[in-house]
C-alpha cells in the first residue's frame, strides 16, 4: 500500500455555501499537486520543528495561501482569493483523468471485481438498475447477475447473507441504499460481523465491505439523514473509513475490498457529484491513515467527509484574516490515526474538530477523548468540537442548514480558540 | 374477437370444470395444496352469486336482472373466467365470487415416518437402504450424545462449567440428518446441534475443551459453552443470537452456487426461531436466489417457556414454505430412519435443482431449554416423563436395530460404560488444563493487532504486573 497522499485542492466556485454538487471543476487548469511524504512524519516525532518535507511543484493561493513567514522555502503567495491563472499549456501537463466521486467508486469497484472473481456486490437495486446513486451502473452487464446481486428489502438478512458468504470464501460488498437503512442490519453487524472472527478463534474471517451514502443531504428528512458512524464506532472488530474526495473514495474502496477485516465505508449523499482529477495508474490507500489536506501552524482542524469541504471553505476566510490552520481529513474513523493527529497537535497545540455527527456520542466525542488522553500536555486550549445538534434533521431547508456546521461557525470557532 | 369464440369458450369451460372437479376431489383426498380454496359447489351457486357483481368484461349493458339462465350472462361468466391477466405481482385468472383462502386447512399436513413408536417398520413403508455399519454408528453416536449431554448437565449443576444446552429428545434429528449429509456441506447451527458435530468427528476432548474454555479450544476460550465451531468440519461457530444463522446459510449457499460446488448449506433452528424476521427474509431470499440450502426446523414445541401454540397460529412450520415458494417436508423427528431418508432426498433435490428445501422435524424437547431453565415451572413433569419413557428416539431406533439383530444388550452395556468413562475422563482432564493466554485476548479482533489494542494490552499487562497475586494462576501471560 502506498503511503503517499496526493493533495488536491478544490477549485474555485466555493462561493456557494455548502453545496459541493456545484463544485464542478471550472478552472481545472489551475489544479496543482503538492506531495506530502507521510513517511516523513516519523522524523517529526517529539520535535516541534516546522520543517515539513513538502515538495511543491507550484503553490498558488487557491491551494494554500501560505503565510509570509513560512520557513519552508516555498514560493510565498500573499493573495488568498481564488484566481484563474493563465496556464495555457497546463492541459498537456495534466495527467490522470477527471471524474465524479461516484464514478471513482465505480472505477475502484470495477478494478477489484476484475482482479478478484470472489468480489461481489449485494444490495437493493444494484444490478441492472445500477444502484440508486449509480455506483454500480453498467457492472451487471459486465459481471453478471450473480456478482451484482439484487436483493429483496431485508437489510438485516442480506447483510447476514453477506456475512455467511464471506465466511465461505466470497468477498461481498454490501450496499445500503442509504446508511440509515443499515440500522436494520445492526444485529448482524454488531453481533456477528464484528464478532465471528474473534469468537471462532480466528477460524472464520469476514472480509466484508459495507458501504452506502449517509449524512445530511438536501432535505431528505430525518430518517434519511442518519450518521451511522457514531452508532457503529463501539463495535469491536469493525474498521470504519469515510471518503471525501474522488481520489480517496477510489483508494479507500480498493483498500476496503482487499482488507481481511470487516470495513464500513461511509460515503456522503451530497458528495457523489464532486469532480476531481485522479491518477491513471492503480493506487490503493491505507485504511488507517489520515490525510493532511493543508499544512499549517496555528491550529489543527480535524474533520472528515462533507465537513472537509466546509472547513476548506472556512479556511479561505481564515487565511485572509491571517490565520494558518492545518486541516487533516481523518478518513479513518475506527481506529483513529493518532499518529498523524498527534504530530499535528504537537505542532499547533490547538485542536478543533468539525464533524456532522450529533454532539452526544459522535466521532468528535471519541476523538476528543483520545486526543486528551494521549496529548494533554501538548494542548494550549481545550479541544473545540463543532458538531450537529442532538435533534432529528428537519425537512425545512433553512432549519436543516442550521443543524449542519457551516463555514462561518468554523471561522468563529478558530478565532476563539486561537485567542488562547 | 376475431377467432372461433364459440369453440374456445367451450374448451375453456370444460377445462375450468375439470379443474374445479379435480380441486374438489383433491380437497376430499386431503391434499393440502388446494385445500380450503373453497370453490363454489356448483354452477348454479356461482350463478346465484353473479347478481352481486357489477360489471363484466364484455358486456356493454350492466343490468341483466335476475334472469339466471340468460344466455348473455353465461357468455359474460365464461369470458370473465377465461380472462387471464399478467400482473407484475401475480399471473392468474379472475373470479367474481368473493372467496378467501382459509387460514388453516381442515386437515393438517401429515407427518412422514417409517418406524412406529416401538421401532417396527410401518406396513407398506419403504425403508431406506442402510448398512449395518451405518445403522450401528448412528445409534452409537446418539448414545454417546445422550451420555455426554447428561454428564455435562450434571457438571453444570455441580458448578464445574457455567452453562450447558442439552439436546435430549432431539438426538435423532441431530445424528440422522448429519449422517445423510456429506462432509462438504456447510452447517449453520443454532445451539442444539452438538450431535451433528459429534457425527462429523468432533472428539469428546474437543467438546470438553470448548466447555471448559481451556487453551486446547479451537475457539480460544472466547465463547460460552456449547458455542462450538470447526472450520475443519465445516461447522460454523455458534452465535447465540436466534435466527441470524439463517441468512448466513443463504449467503454461503449463494457462494457455493457461484463456485458450482456439489454441496449445500444446512441451517438448523427451532420453532421459536421461525418468529424472527431473519427466518422469513432468509426463506424469501433463498427462494428468489435459488440457492441450495436446507432449512431444518427442530420443532420441539417449546421456546423456553413459550409453547408452539403461542409462537404461531399456522399448521406448524411446514406450511410456511409455500408462502415463499419453497418445497417443504414434515417428518417425525424422533424417527431416525425417516429423518435420514428425508434429509437425503432433500439434499439431493437442493443440490441438483439448486433450490432451498424446508424440513420441519417434529419432536419434543425432553430436557430444559438450558441449564438456566427449569421447565417444570411451565410444563408438567408427567408430560416430560411420558415423552422420555415412551417416545425416546434413541430407544426407538435401538429396538429397530435389535429387530435386525444388529444390536444387543451386551453391546449396549459396553457402549454406555465406555461412553461414560470417556466423557468423564476428558472432562476431568479438560478441567485442569490451563486457560488460553492473555496474549490471545487481543488477537483476532482484526487480522493484525492495531495500535490502540496494543496499548490496551500493555495496560492490562501492567495491571497484572502490579498485582501478580490477583492474577489467576491458570491463565498464562
């Protein structure tokens, strides 16, 4: 598994508040990569040096807007506003191909199904219909009905079916039409999926992937806006990851399928149309690793899934106000990548967690406890946590927006924390 | 209509009449598939009811009055009856009489058995061909199972193990079904199928290791007693949750179907388990996916204290098969030969035709639900005694063996003594062995031990180091 993480900046057009569906790459010519060597982190352990092993091909304000006093020797850019740069020849320098997040998931799935004939997909309407979010579109024609299995509506039972199939040699991927429906599969997931490898003394493995869209969408109502990561995080034996960009969606999908453990891959309903350029060559990401989205000095912002995009939007405002936040997409919800997180905390000494879970018992709550337990001495301020309220998600648009953390709230929270 | 309407109508009418008469005959002959459908007894009765309908398919005029023998009415009746429509949900003909399918048929589904209570073959029954060695092995396994169950039950009462589940009264179901299967068939047990495991080769030592959770246990001491599992013997580890193994069995059968193996999966469950949602969905899935799975229901009449009359209102579990489009058998679970023959036939059907089969094996739970239960609280002791003395499946089979001169008193005494000795020896030995080590506590949660679990293990070890006297002596580190 590769340990490098390709950074992809999000393009302009983030003037729209919170709707990533509009983040179509209008100025894709101005996307750049900055490569961060994750293996560089061990060098930083215990050290408060600001030396980052960052090679930047080109950084412009769209990506980072680094502070003038950066000691990394990078090109210093003072403008934080997104500008279209005149790079006419960039088109030829572009590598990789552009696609939407659901297509990236499909690509990852396709590659794995081709590579391993035991990989199969089980879910409602995944066959000829192509899945309700079109993740499996066209695959039933390619691989047949047995490998893209349409099921009757009984989540507990088809999850159980997948567990049984996994124990006898297949590598099933269970698609929940919406993550919230997997609450019906809770018995099988909590009592059997996470447990049978352990209780059988290691005799039976369950290399299953459970995936589906969750999170708060656009007025989908309370039952279709569940955040299941908070409910599943206690189940031993499970691994949980959340994707947020086409790049990490494909990589995590492939890694999850190849993993011998049961993995729950959380996607977000509103991120399926996110467009990004991803490499042509095959890559698999590490399931347990967090992604450094933007290096910084002042504060560590930990986030995942859709909130990553809200945070990056807030970062623009913060940068223009003179702050230098470090943004980490934690990606691995269980177990947490405390290594990356810890190194960041040791550098910035302040943490803000931005999540979409409910306040009580959410991922943020566990993460706070873990950071406090491990890095208490490094903290200069209490850990901030922005999360949704403990209310069912209302249908009315403005009310729904109020339950989701918005960029101005993130800006305000960072300002408050940085006062310490 | 453009073609010969008269001829066609006549053909349809005669066809319909013959169908109806067959149905009537079938009802009287107690074949249950059409029973209770309640077809009208005669043409006149049907016509009398005709006046209740509002429109018919062909007629432009709605009002036909009360003229029973009106030719136009005859036309409309026939046209209505032969009208056949393919709805996406069902393909069927119509009827204008408001009929319902009865909630329960007048005659219950008969139960297949080959030996009577005294072990004599029923007149006219065709017994399966069983060699002496097989018959004797089946009996010996049942006897050892009985011995093991009784001794472990007593051990629990003495406090030597924490928990046990006996299969007293269901030995025939366990052993006969196991004997009819092949070792490639994957078993998904509930928790009362240790006889199947015993047949397949799980040794008394293995049983003891699991119940005492010592370091020889293949489950590494992680599950309660009787939660056996053996990948080698194709027996999936027991999970306490009721009914969850049913969808597992369907999924595994699906995997066998994809791999085109000559094997099926077998899921065991009780009458109580049929109330779980997983049962219904698993049956439905198995039928829709057309996978080779045997659903064997041990209908022993009791789900802890809930009798079957409080569990369902249908004629047992066998009739539920048809609701899902599954072939179903009802067999006397206390009759070893019938059980063997039924499972053998079902297995063949399941594999050759790639379809699920439901088998309801009627029996009685002679023992308590588990050692945590005292069934005298909800059923009479005389009832239990009666079943134990008069309807014990092991004694019944023994009588048949003795009738064939394959078994005798000497062999019986020797077997029982040997079995008892072996069980006690293995039990005593297993009791004093060391438990699995502390290092096993954190393994197998994932494929490799992640950092946070390593930290937790380090913490536990540091606690043990600080308080060595409090750490049990039979748990190595």
